[in-house]
């Protein structure tokens, strides 16, 4: 990126949005580590971890389509600011209860549900706000993917250090601070006044968004593949990976492994800024062959340096795909329908994850943790093959 391009990108609005996004993502990335350690430490086991994480993800997946409708009809900014306020309050409540006593599992699951709903209101704006604060979507998405990689690297590491050196309650309190900072940055954005002209009902908007979604075969085909990835890989990887790595190398190592994934994501984002394949989803699909190294590392639990290396290379592939996917969605779909379509895309991508998280505990009791992680690595490879082999994905050209 040249100096001139950098100056064009880094306007005050983009800087504020960038800061909000990286700190809110930092908070999101702290949650799985902090929640896993807290629930395991309270004696609720892998089943408890799956229920807590599955509640957050399930609520998010079920409500994100409504977040997309509200964002298109009104504006994503107030939704995002309100969501940050709620998420901040939820994390403060969890920290307070952990300091005061022994929170029951129902309280933790309820807090996760509320946090998931708030994040569902926040998420659609992440896609539609990019064209409003940046002039080059590819550059912006590359930089934002790097920021996401930084957050993915620092969030779990910070949570791991906090739970290892202080208490898990401090991890939740620091998490709350990230959402407060994000909300303040979004509040300071200066955007054109948004006039509400849409008189359609919520149901009509949902139907219109669904029509836009299903009319693009490349879009819904990826989501179908993501269902397999969600149930067999993304769902089990946190509860099973946490149990596997913590048993062998300890709590901090799990946080640092997640941080290594984030470090790889930074490299993947940097590559994606410069490398712009003419067929973006096909190029991203090739990179996805690196992603199964994360569940493979969690299954094998090798020496710490190799474990971190496997997680890092996996993160590189995931980030490169992510930039190609985000840019494709933002440039292929009309701006006035982007929030709704993005909400269906996110819901479809995520909905299978809580199912995988909830099933992880009972399945691990039947089949064992390590065999399930090997299955996750095989399934990840199969999903990469499916992406490359599917014609609408392989042939879609850059706008």
C-alpha cells in the first residue's frame, strides 16, 4: 500500500471504526478462553462449556437476521452502540458474580444468551459500515482482517495471562472495558444523516433479504458448506481444544495457541491486501486447505512450538479466505440490501456452530476428545475440497 493510498484510507472515520472493531473483536476473542476456563473451574465440565458457548452462538445466529433488517431500515450505528453497552454490562455482571461466589450454570448460560443477542444487533453493521468509512473495500477489508488477526492473537493471550496470573473475573472485567471503548469510538463517528424511507414491515424486509440471498448460488452454496464446517469443526474446536490442550500443556498454552492463530491471521491479511485473485472465492478456497491444521494440532497436542506453528498456519489460510469472502459480499450485493443479506449470510454461517458446541460434550463422552478432533481436521479438508469443486464458487469473478 503506497503512502497516498494509506492517507486516503486512514480518515478520522476509518480510524475510529478501525479502533472500535479491533477492541470489540478483542473482547469477543477473550470470551471463549475466559468462559471455558471459568466453566471448567466451576466444575461444570466440557458439557457446561458447550452449553455456555452454544447459548451465545445460538442466540447470535437466531437473532442476527433481525439485526440486519433493523440496520437496513434505520441505521447500523445506533444498534452497534447499544449492543456494546449491553455486552459491557453482561461482562461486568459475570465478573461481579465470580468475585462474590459460585455462579450457577443457568446464570452463565443466561448471560451468554443476552451477550449473543447483543452481538446479533452489532454484527450486520460490520459489513455495511465498511463502504461508509472507506473508499477502497479491498484495502479496508485487508487492514480490518489484520486487525481481526491482532485481536484473535491478543484476545486469547490476554485472557490466558489474566486467568493464569489473577482470576477469571478480571478477564471478564477487562472484556467489559473493550466493549465500552468500542461504543465510545462508534459514538464519535461522523456520518451523513440517514433518512428512513423504508415503509415495509419487518416480515416483508425479511422476505426481501431472503430473496436476495437465495438468488445467488455462490452465496448459499458457501453457507451449505459452512454448515458442515460449523457442526464438525468450529463448534467442537473451542470446548474440545481447550480440554485437550489444557490437560497436556496448561491453561496459558491454550490461550497462546489461540493467539498463534491470530498471528497467522495477520500474515494472511497482509497477503490479501496485495494479492487480489481474479476469482476471489476460488483463491480463498485454495487457502482454506491450511485451516484444518488447527484441529489437527489440538488432536495431536505436539510440543508447544509445533502446536503454535500449526495454529498460526491455520490462521493464515482462514484470514486470506475471510478477506476474499468479505470483499465479495460487499461488492456483489447492492448497498441498500447489504445488511439483510449479510445477516442471512452470517446466520447461515454461524447457526451450525452452537449445535456443534452443544453436541461436543456428549459426543466426547462417547467417542473421546481426540478422535473427534481428528474428525474435525478431516471435515475441514473436505470443506476446502467442496469449495474448490463447486462451479459457482470457482467461477465467480471479481467486481
